[in-house]
């Protein structure tokens, strides 16, 4: 009994981490008869415990999904920039097992040395499953045709966020804002789909696609991804560049660099130099970076905008923690702006806190005076920056309620030259092929390609 109690207590301690793993691996969608709380116990023992000492069908079920769960755990560590499992836990979270039991609504009953966990499944998130087409390997039309052959119904391009919210079953849409993004119902599991395992599609939240899209370097540009792991934004940059140009992707952790290398290789990325180095230690005057004109900066943040599909509540960061993060973010943004050939920079976080977003941008722009200015990013985007300073509406925000995405913040800065024309709200890449009658917004849909790449049947 003592060992079982310890197992349940530790499972409860890791509950927020386990919910993210279950969601990312879509375990509950694949095993519909598996109770959510029992799933947490099994996954905890498999990944963090003694490796499932039990026998029978539960052990076989958990081991069947082991590879995917381990991959999700690795990605979670990369996102949080940690190497130990314990570091995924919120430091402030210290509740007793009994109190956590009550809060989580578990109904434990001891029966033949077993635990009956029968609380109802958590409500699914309203955030859809976003799928970015990797144009380095294929095109939107081919991917749509592939899914149609698999029995999915394509409903065309969405006209509103409400259409995305209404998606159900095996139906999907082309996103209304981003031209290479498909949208499926939130429960859709594509981890075993051939397009995903071959790198033809990337499972990436819509808000996470915004930074590379709004940076929009033209083919042939030299670009820095300053805090690059796990590499989804880096692969997006490579697709925008059409693998023509040079990307310098930085991360200080060797394990995260190795993970990123695997992801980028699968995505068909070339012309990208992975650099295991703290970006703050990079010399902007190094001749190697003398032609870098674009920087994507997505630094460490509180992660308060990340949506969990379970009921677990994230502990709000303390004021001291926010102050420390904001100080780091100001330093790294200042550092990025010091690269001499820089023309355009995107600063983004997955945080909801003004201290990490508008306040950081305001402080750094003021320090640089007239050298850089905010560009109105994506004017038709419905959710704008908080009115923390004059011009903050040039920034954009994303949220589950308003944009059906994770919480996100994006600011676009451009170097200002005396006598230069007003900065454009569009990245250069989005202006290369404007659609007729659409010269103030990113293109509505990808152009039909003459040659189809690596068609999958």
C-alpha cells in the first residue's frame, strides 16, 4: 500500500507535466477506453518511475505508445530549456497528496491492492490542431489531396475564426490568415500519419508560425534564429527562404541542439548552421555575421500563454521571477539589435504578461532612440498589443479566446534610416507575389505550383 500511495502522490506532483504529455502524444484519443487518471499513473511509472512493474494489458498498452511519449517528453524539455525531469515542475508547487487529490477530483478506492480512478475525462481544449505544410518537401495542394484520399473532407479556406471553432470529425480547412496552414479539429491525431513522420507536415500552433512569417526574409538572406530549439520556427524560416540563404540557429544546450538537428534533417532543411552557444556571448562584429539582415528572437519566458488541454492549473510566476525574465529579455533584445547589418527583427514570447512583452519592447526601443521603430504587424490581426505606451497597438497578441491559438506576443522592429520611406507592415517575402487587390496584407493562399514536390501516395 505504501508503494502504491507513493506512486499516486508522485503522479499528482507531476500532473501538469503528464497532461501535456498525454495531449501531445494524443494517448487518450488513441485509447478511448483508458481513464485519464489511470493514464497519468501509467505514463508516470513508464517515464519517471520504475518502468511499469505491473503486468497485463495496461503494461502492454503503455509500452505500445512508449516511443511517442518519450519523444513528447524530449520536446517538452527542449521547450522549457531544461535537461532534468524535475526541472519541468513549477518550483512554487508544493501541495500535499491529499490536498492535490481533492483538488483534482480523484476518487481513489483500494480494492485488491489496486486503485480505481474513475473521474471523468478533462474537457478538450478549443484550440484546433494546426498543421503547417512544409513547402521544402511538398505543396499545399498535394497535402490537401493526400488527406482527401484518407477520407478527410476539405472545406476550403476559412472565412472566420468561428468556422475554425465549428470544425468536427474528419473535416479540415485552410487557415484564414496563414497561407500554408491547415486546420483540423482539436482531437485530430496525426503523429503516426505518413506526412508527419516523413517531414512533409509540421504540427505547429498557429501563433508559433507568426514570428517566422512576419520576419519574412527573402530568398538568399542571412538570418539568425537566436533561441532556436526545438527548431519548428527554424524549419519555417528555411521554407520561407526556400533553402536559399543562410540561417544561424543558436542554442546553448547540446541535447537541444541534437534534437533540433534531427527535426531539421527530417524537414529537409539545408543552409542552416547549428551553433551550440549562448546567443548573448556571440560577437555582433564577428565577420561571420556581417551580412545578417534578419533576426528571429523568441527568448525564454514564463510560458504563461501555453494552453494545456487538461484541467491542471499552472502556478503564476512570482513578481521576482517576472522581473528576472524581463531583465534577461531586455538584454538579449538589445544584443540582437546591435548586429550592424540588421534590417528587421521579430521579438516574440509565449507569455501573457505585459512585463515580458510590451514593457520589454518599450524599454528597448526607447534606449535605441530613432535607430529602430515598431512596424504595425499584420494590421488585420484582431488582437493587438496592450495600451502600455503610444504605438503598442503595432504589436500583436494571440489568445485561445480571441484567435483560437496559444497565448502569444509578437513585435516587429525595423531599422530606421533618415529620409527612408515609412516601414512596411509586411515582411519582404510576403510582398514578392501579392494577390490581385490584396496589397496591404499577406497573400490569401499559396500559388499553384507548376512542379509538385515529392508527391506522396
